C-alpha cells in the first residue's frame, strides 16, 4: 500500500507545469519632441524590437488629446530579435490653443502586456486672431456708452481680416477690412446708444481671408431706466375764494433706478411749497401747490416737472381753480409723512383754520383713523386743533395716504399725508432637511436657521408639532442656528409633515419638513442561507463536525441580532450576537458533537436570528448512527496486522511497526510539499 502512495505522489510531482516564456519588446521614438501648426498633420517615426523569446504580433494605437486625430499602423508581427520602423501622424485641431501637448504611442503584445512611449507636441501660434473688449457694461437709457475694441494678429504672418460689429437691435456699427502684420494691434473706439431700456448684445467678429484664423466676442449691454417719473395732481379741479388760494397736492413718483432731483415750474399765480425736490429711486414724494387766481371764474394752470439729471425727461399736469367769493377753510395735518410698525397706532395733529370772513362750524372727516372731534366752530381767522389716531392693524404694508377734510356747505378743504406701515417683526425661518426618507426608530437631526430681520429684540419659542424645542432671544439682524434630534415614531404612516413654529407675542412663523417613512420591510431585511439546508448531515459519536451558514443584512439600516439554537444539547453555535451594517454578511457555524450513548436517528436543530425589528430561523438535520436510506461515510480500513481486536481508530496512538510507517509517511509528505513550493516560486518569477 505504501508503494502505491509513493507512486501517486511521484506522478503528481511530474505533471506540475513549469515556467512559461513571456513576450517583451523595446520601443524608441524617432523624435521625442516635435512642433508644428494646427490644422495639419505632423509626422514622426517609432522603432520597435521584439525582445521576447518567441515571435509575437503587436497591436499599436495612439492616445491623443481631445479632438485630435492621427494614424499609426494597427499591428506588426515581429520575430525574436526583429526590429521595424513605422511612420505615424498626428493632427492638432484648427482652433486649438497654442501650447505643449502629450501624445502617447501604445503597443500591446498578444498576451496583453502593454508598452508605451510619450511624444511631446508643441502646437505653434501660426494663424491666430484675438478680440478684446469689456464683456459687460451698464448705462442709462438715453446715455451712450463708449467701447474700446482691440483686434490683435497673434499669428506668425501678415493676414487680411474682415472685422464687423453688429447690435441685437439690427444696427451695423463697424464693417471694415484690414491688412495686419504679425503681432499687429488695431484699436476701434465705438460709441453705442441703446434704443431702449433692457438687455442688449453686441457681436464683434474678426475673420481672416487667408487662413482659418477667426474670433468672435459677444458683449452684453445693460440699459437701465435710470430717470423716469410720473405726476399726479390732487385734486385735478379745486375751488378758491376770490383773494384766497386753492390748495393742491402734487405727487411725484420716481420710477427710475437712480435718485433724481426735479425742478418744478408753473405760472406766477401758482406757488409751490418748494421749487425742487430730491426723490430716491422707486419712491414717491408730495409737495403743496397753492393757486392764487386774480379773477373770478374758471382758471386753468399747467405745472411742468423736469429731471435735473436727464432734462429730456419731463412731464406736465394740468389743474383747474374755480374762483368764487366765499368763506374758506384750511386744513393742515402734521407730520406730512409718518412711519409706524404694523399693529401699532400713529397720532397726527389736525390744524383747522377758518380762512373766511365769518364765524363758521366745520365738519371734520377722515378716510383712515379716528378724529378726536368731528366738528369744530371757529371765528374768522381762528385756528383749532384736533388729534387724529390711526390704527395700522388693518392697513397694508407700505405707503398709505390719509385724507382729512374740513367742510361747511360748499366750502371744503383737505390735506393728504402719508403713513408708511412697516413690518417690524419679520423673521427668516428655515429648516433643513426639507424632505428626508427615514425608518421607524431612526433619530433624525434637523438644523433650524433663524434670523431676526425686524427692528426689535424678540423672544421666540421654537416648537415642532407643538412640542417645545427651546426658547431664544434675538436682537435685530441677529441670527442663530439650532440643532434638534427627533425620533421617528409614527407607526402606520407612510409620510409625516413636521410643523416647525417660531412663536412670539406679535407673530407666529411656520415652516415644514416632510418625513417619507419607509416600510419596516424596506428598512430591516435579513437573509439566512447554508449549503446544508434540505440535507441530513451525518455525524459520528465522539467526532464533532461544523456546518457553516451565512447571515446577511439585506436591509437599509444596521442591526444587532441575537442568535439561538433549538435542538439536542450537543449542538452549539459559534456566535450569540452579531451586528451587521447594511449589505454586510458574516459566516457563523453550527458545531455538532454527539456524545457517547447518543441514540441513533435524525435530529432537528433550528437556528433563530432575531432583533428588535425582524426575526428569521433556519432548520438543519443531523443524522447519528445507521439510518435507513442514508449513505454512511466509509470508515478507514484498519491495518492487516492490527491484532488488538479494536475497531476503527479512536484517536489513541498505536505503537510498533504501524507507528514507524506513519512517521516515514509524514517525512516523505513534508519533502514533497517543499519541492512543490520551490516550483511555485519559479513559476511566479
């Protein structure tokens, strides 16, 4: 029997494969650096030598920069030590930037080995034209803007260029042909007047008549409506007593984007509270206008307002004064311009003067607010004062006009003042993330950014779904960031909208964040597998066996699993608890070792894997002894000279000749292993 074992080992040693030969080559470029113009082929050579120990076919390719083209013979067959020279070509694109680029020549042998050599290609500036100008300019409507345009011939030779400049509104501002020497520069000064406010474009192009050189530049011109305004006269038609005055309010609205000063003109019998007024952009101002007609009847006047910054912009408005011989009254409300925070009150003083010649009672009324008294009785020339209180709660944010009127019969006067209602309690209130996919049991962190954009120190209480987060104080323009963590506990819901609130005494601000709640099956999934499922694993008494099984976390969240096994007390698990990240898997082992005296038969062992979120189990079957229908493993044949009468080996050491043979067999086996290891090292090298 030992002779048969030695024969098998010798045959195995002889059939182990030896070291195979490998391909190799040597590659040299004719020139490692070349230069030339764009838009033309550049030539070079490469010399290749097969330095391997066998004939081989090599394939060749070029690794080119983007948009380049080129050619090299696709393949060559070379004998051992054979060399060949090949021409190859590269073509830089026509409009490439001048500079140095790298081209790689790549060869690959039939067994997949790759060889390469880098070629440096300098692309020269042979034909190149460049346009320079300001890409963005801003002007006011009606004001021209000047451009300085430079055209440079950066090529190596003189060329003739067609140069043009056109506008987006269809005007051709420049069209010429120039002969330009190499490195020559031509400058054009162009004045452009945009036809109207808005965004306009100017396109400049330079194209060579002699080569491919060309350049184009698109300029953006923003024309703003800087100086524009509108007029209104209130009332358009008024009354005055002969010898008295008609009172009007002139409203000027600056609709432009820049501050402007307006000059005001009218006839000699019309007097203005001021002859000029400065108004910020997008704002409105009012001034008083007093008409003193000298004759009774209908008197028409015209008021002209002219922009000081752009006198071409001017507007006129007409008014009428009907002059009668009558009593008169005058109303003045102060201040003429007021400000108040929304929700608070503003007080005005209304001054009423009897400008007539007799004692009279005047009715007072206002279109906004509450007057302290609705009637005053005044002697000729007497002045009375009444308080006006305006509650801004119901008013819109912005400028509101208040008209106070005093009247008696056909005689009346009114005064218009403005009240700017401001939102003094504003807040920038944002929560991130705005949407989040979560699993039940997740702890999600939210970032709350809050900025007091109002005018006062405010105490804010932060809540989420009416649960308190915290309280903070913010001074004007102060901002804070608050982080809070929320546990996902919304069983049965597919989504949940979190309502975040910032609550103060004056206002409540709200914002939301959406939770997309995944099902438990998406979040927590578990896979158990083993190659021994549906099989009966035979074990011998006193000889332990291990059965592997895999546990894989196929869910989207990490989990910790408790492992248990139900079965005979001689079946054990290698692990009691494991933690797995999503997609992670781990092997565990079931170790079965029936003791002496275990009954023959088939035993079931159930491995259970469970966590707080999921549980699964896997069943195994173990067979002990001789079971009908189950093929038992063949026990080793005892030596012929075993005279002890004992059955199969039990693990005890048996002396005598058998022990010597075992030692000899071990020495021979160790020697064979050393020989195989040496051959493996030679093969790798």
